[in-house]
């Protein structure tokens, strides 16, 4: 049986293709009818050919929700008709990282939609352990935002953010907004910076304690003034360029933490003195480490409402129009969702 899928055949070559609908062959497998997916920056990197890890051709999409269509004979976690979200992280369970409880950086890590085919297709076949049940009251388009919020939850976990902390988030895009909401949920004081006016208005509405427009203000000066020259306890670098990493070291208090979430290959020249003298912790944060249950619970209980972060919804057959919108630098889009029939 044939179904439709969105495939990046090669860089800048994306097509809607006919592919074989998957069939259950393992007793623990589940067939999910996809209802909505998100377009993430990493999807665009794959389209542009700038992803350091993707291979081609690839059915992209790692933010996918849907309805259970069929289950294997030994599946007990979900049943036909359940609304579910797919965890894109695939790990081996046997390497050093997995045994240390950090399967998100597994030595053989695979991400659905990056290293193997993902959610931009009408049906997806996954193990039952990859699924988390959603409330049927939660709209599919909004449920797509759970995966980005697992990124935010992971960042805040890596930063060991506590309610008494002052946090500076560099970058107010969709990921920065997720980090902000999780940090505010913890109770931390949060400052956040960006160049884009609409993003700054958004984070102000989301509860940022201080919004810094770096096109008009010097973030370093603002932060030192706001903290009586003490600096912040945690810096989260969602900009990830040479200058942002240097600023992070300068702005963090002694015993503070710097969390880096980018994949830039640009080298940074950082003197050891600031790191050693203040005994800073510099940590990477990648994907999520078993954060889906917590974040799904937040969404199911309406503790986080992400619908205002969604700017556009396209039918999946309009993928090229959606990409054109993202690439139009004059449009300050937030999050774009693809819906399926």
C-alpha cells in the first residue's frame, strides 16, 4: 500500500513522494497515523545541506504527533485510537553514556528524521517505547510543541536551575522561548536577549523579567546593572557564536553554569582565567534525557500553553510554501506546523 511522504532527496531538493506504507513486523511495534508535525531549524539545515549528521535521501521531521492506527500483538502501553507523540531519540542502551543514564548522547545515537526516516509521512512505524499518550483534549498542532519543550526542560536540568537563580538566555527564538517558560516555571529570575522585535514582545508576554534588545542596548551593560555588577548564575547560549561564548564567561558569577546548545564549528578564543578563577561549569545540552513524561504531563494538565508560539499552519502538501516563508528574512515567523489528513 502506498502513502505520501516528504523527502529531502538532496540539498535544496525536497519532494512529496509515494512510498510504501509500513507494516507491523515486530510484536512490539505500533503504526501511527501522523496528524501534525513541526518544522524545526534542524529540518531546514538538512534541506540546506548544512547538517553535520544527516544523510540523504531522508524523510525528515522529528516533531510528530498522531493517532495509534494498529498495534503489535505484545503491545501493552498504547491502544488503537490513542493520541500519541513520538520520541525521536533512539539509543543503544549499552554504551557508556546510556549506562550512565544519558542516552541522549548515546555513542550510537540516532534521531528519527535525521539519521533515519522521521515523521513527515502519513504513517510512521515505531516501537511502543517511543510513544507517549496525549490527552484527547490537546490539539495536535499544540502537541507538536512538546518536543521543543523537552529541549527546554533538558537545558534547565543541565543548568541545575533553581528558583533563587538569575538566568540569562541568549536568543529568544522558539527554543529560547521554551527554555524561558521552563525556567520561569521553576521560579528563576530570567533575562533574555534578541535582535527581533516580535520575539522580544513574545518573551515579554511569556514573563521574562528583563527583555534586552541587543540592536539598541549592550546586553553586558544591562546585565551588570541589573545584578549590581554580580553577573548571573546561569547563562544559556542559544545564539552560539564566537562572541556569545566569550560574553557568557564574562557574565557568569563565580560557581555559575554556562549551558551551550548550538552546533557551531566556529572556534572561540576564551582565556582560561575567567573559567578557572570563577570555577565555572561549562556544559553542553543536547536533545533531551527522558524528559517526555514530565513535559507531556505539563501539556496534558494545561500547565503550559504553547499555541501562541505557533505562527502558521500549512497542509503537508504545501511544504515548499512553508520553507519559502521560513527563508523570507522579512517575515518574523515563530513556529510553523504541518498538518496531515
